[in-house]
């Protein structure tokens, strides 16, 4: 128990999928179901084997939990190193969840290599291109490193959408609000011509061109 009080070192993250990752994923699915999470049949379009990437807008603190539980197999989330090193309990939880820590505000080739290595081994990688939760419920602009990473991939890329996630725990709230959350999926997507698409405006709020990727059922061409 003494070791459990210590943070997991960063170099221990990003290892190949292990039994404890699968165990933690199964437990997480039960927890999410009890919290009201529901899985949409569209999630079955994600292959059960082989490399794939899932991206999603970051609307709520609980997004990673709901998305991971809805996916048909364990995923490897790219998460900010800030949370991985924040405290010992959170460090161990994220380690068991199999996250890949990344430094958001500087180049991080180590995180990139870890993600690419796991994809080469046929794993499923998921992350939020904005790198932070939205304040308004409208997806923000993706970070430049995330764009470059996605544009260079030659694996299937899917986009997840959450119904009810923002209301379940918006960024400005200190505690969650019980809500039913359903996760849907669209894809695989073609990203070759999405970076220069015109911006969109919804309810007077400008939306980035990549927000088209966050609309389930719309395939970028």
C-alpha cells in the first residue's frame, strides 16, 4: 500500500495493452452504465481488430469515461500530463486506464512515438483535438499538433458525438449533474480537404472548420 501513495512515473505510461487495462475497461463500463451512459449501435462500425483512431469534441469532464465505455474494445486515450502528475490516486487511475500522457504546450515527440507505436501494434487510440473542455458547449479549434497528427495517419479515423454530455458536467460547474449520455460514432472519415473549409456559425457563435467533423453522420470529403 505504500507504493500506491506514489505517482506512477511518466515513462511507465504508453506500454502495450495489458490485462489490467482490459480489467479496468470492463469495470469502467459498469460504472458508466450506472451513471446513465448508453451506447449507440453506431459504435459497432469501429473494427474490433487493427489500428484505428477516435476523436471527439471535449464537452464535459466525464467525456473520456463515457467514450471509453462506449467503444467496443479498450482504447488508449491521449491525456494531458498535468492530470497524470497531479496526484497519486489520479496517476494510478490513468495508468490503469492506459492513457498516453502528452505535454500540450510544447513539442512532445515521446507522446507521438508512443501513440504511433500502439497504432502499429493494432490498438485503438482516442483523444480530444481541442486539448481542453469547452466553456460554451460549442467545439473549439483543434490544436495544431493534433491536426498534423491526424493528417499524417493512414488508419481509419472516427468521430464520436455525445448526447447530453455537456449538461452532465459543464466546465463551469464544480459538481456533476445526473444526465443520460449517449455516445454515437461517424466514420471512417476522409480528412484530406477539411483544413481549408469555411468556418461555420451556429446561434451566432463562430465554429471552426473542423466542427464539421463533430457532426455525426456527416462524412468529410
